[in-house]
C-alpha cells in the first residue's frame, strides 16, 4: 500500500518538480552569466548542481577516500584526462555536484540553445564543444597548458547508449580521450538500476528520457574514482583504450 502511495505521489508531483527544475536551470544560467570571480562561479556551480540533485531526489554517494584522491590530482601539476561512463541525460549534473573544477567535452545539440546555454556560458564553465577538425587540438591545448588547480577535463568515450552486454558499461566508441596518450583518471558511475538510462537505440525519445528522471525517489548513484592509468610505450591507441575500458568495467561490476 505504501509503495503504491509513494508511486502515486511521485507521478502527482512530477509536473511541479519539472517546472521547478526548468526554472532553476534558466535562473542558474542567468545568475552565472553575470558572475566574474572564478571562486564564486565554482561554488555557485556546485550549489546549483546539488539543488538539481535534490529536486530530482537523487542520492549521490562517493567515499571520502575517492573524493580526496580526486582533490589531490586536481591540485597536482599532472596533465591528465578524466574518463567516465555515460548512460543518462543527467550524468553531467551528477558529476558537477561532486567534483569541483570539472569541465566536459560535450556535443552541441539544440536543447542547449533552448535553455539559454550559449557559447559564452560554455566558455564560462570551461567546457569544450565537439567541433569536427578542432576538437583534438582543443583537448591537447587544454591539457598541455593545465596547471595545479586548473579545471580537469572529463570525457565520455562511450556513446551514451545502454551497453549491449548487460552488467557492463557502454562500449568505448571514441578515441578522443586517448589519442594524445595522456594519463587517464577513470571515474565510474553506477546507477541503482537501468531505469534512467537513455535508450534511444531502442526508440526512446529524448523527451521520454528527460521526463522519467522526475519519476524516481531517493534514487542512489554510486561513484568510484579509480587509480591513474598511464600509457605504456609502444601500446596502440586501441590497446590503451581497451585497457582503460577493462579497468572501468571491472570496477563497475564490483560496485
């Protein structure tokens, strides 16, 4: 009986949560665009990301040891890339809510312009839009010029689909994170179940994938920061990518 009432309540409150989320999205973009101080921007991004997690009723769990590991790498001089397994439309918000000074390689899709996410906002957040013929150069420039405390670039080598093999992370389809042979800090996300995954390969629309985010309650997401992975001399890009995938996939299965 309680389960039925809880489900009914989730469906009833979904429009309210959706409207609140959209309002906060527009407000956060407007608020951030008028900020100048980098420390204020970083704190504000974390604050809004945590508000979004609260609205969506998502519990993001990470151990103190893993968070400390990330912070130590953040304030090191290491030139590296973070990779993560990407399966839902909310992954970026989840990572923003936990990892300060994170930035992302993202596709420029129409939904961004619909919510007022401009090139100016993209630059403010330190994100990189995928642009044919320019992306690799931008990644290299970002990593080569990185200093202690500078933003860490997060790249999802997977397509964003659900894995073809149940219980595995999505297969890596992109070489962008590996082509320059930088060290890789893998970060693994594991959702409570597959219900929030974006299944467009199976005919699911983006609208449906967005709306179902508002139907869960006290939903758990676990995050694990793996050890740094170094490129091995004479290793091919495919071998390097495969080795990182195996580490992340094994970690995912053990979480």
